């Protein structure tokens, strides 16, 4: 039987250590790789796409908010992604699932809860905290926006990420190693798929997603006494 392969994507070494321990306790003989940035995660998946689960932090170098999740779901559709984040807003958790994540694990979860979540996810189940409240008013609009964003191709998702960082077409072309004409075509397709009139409105949509997640905070080390990873 082939070993279970996971990738832990988080820019905090201490939290990666805590998650690696949780994986080892939850799954015997699991093979665990690590990535400390979005670019290193994508490089690892392109080199070895046969991965059973990616554990994705929402705040890492190279990605903003849900932009990285969008790209992964478009570029590596066969790879399940679970979000692990310090953000415990119900709207953020549900948006992650709307955008294709198979689960959402708060970083404040106890070690036993994380192990249970990993076992469920690797068994093909969807996992959310049991205490998550039901969808509230406005959730239909959230789902509709998620459906629009899920229509973007991997390249269009990447362009939208770079647009939200304030880059011009020439700079985006350089970053993606494509022509400016290609970038312009991607931008036109993004506007059409999102139903907006200009790139400013597209950026507003992208930054809305990033704003829901919030800015990264300094992460304290895991607490030996609690036996669980500390929040971000």
C-alpha cells in the first residue's frame, strides 16, 4: 500500500513542526513535505503532484487571503486542500469551502481535534469545526461570488493575485514570463467572468477576499503544556 503523502504549507517553522507531529500521530508511515511560501508550495506540487492532502495556511509569502486557494484548486484540481488558519470567522470558514477547500481547521484546535480532522479528510470526508454556526443572511451572495471566482483558470487566478498587489500589465508579464498581450487577454477574461467593468473593480473583489482573512500576525511557539499548535 502506497504511503499517505501530505504537504504542510506554512511560513512559521514552529507551527510546521507542530503539524508534522500531529500528522505522525494521526497517520502511520505518512510522508510529510513542507513549504514556507506559496511559490515553494507550487514548485513542490508541480514536481510531485501525487499528494493526498495539502495543509494550507492562508497568510504566507506569495499569496493574499483566498488567492492561493483559488490558484491551487484551478492548477491542481486533483489535490485536496484543507485550510489551517488562525482566523475563526464562520464566514471565512464557509468561504474556504465554497472556493474548493475540503475542510477548515482553526489553529486554536486541540491536538486531538487536529488528528481527528486529518483522519476524516484523508478518508475523503469534509471537515469543519463542530461549533461552526449555520449560514447567516447574505450567504447566498457569498456562494455566488465564489462560483464566479471558481470559473477563473490558474493563469487568470494568478493575474488577479498580481493585480491586487498593484502591479501593472508589464510587471505582471515579467512575473509570469508571458507577453503583455497575454496579460491583457487574461485581464479581459477576468473582467468578463467576474461581471465587472474594469480592473479596479476586479481588484476590489480580490481585496475583499483578502480583507475577510485579515493580515498575518506574529505567531507564538506551540505550547508544550497544551499539546496543541498555538494560534497565528
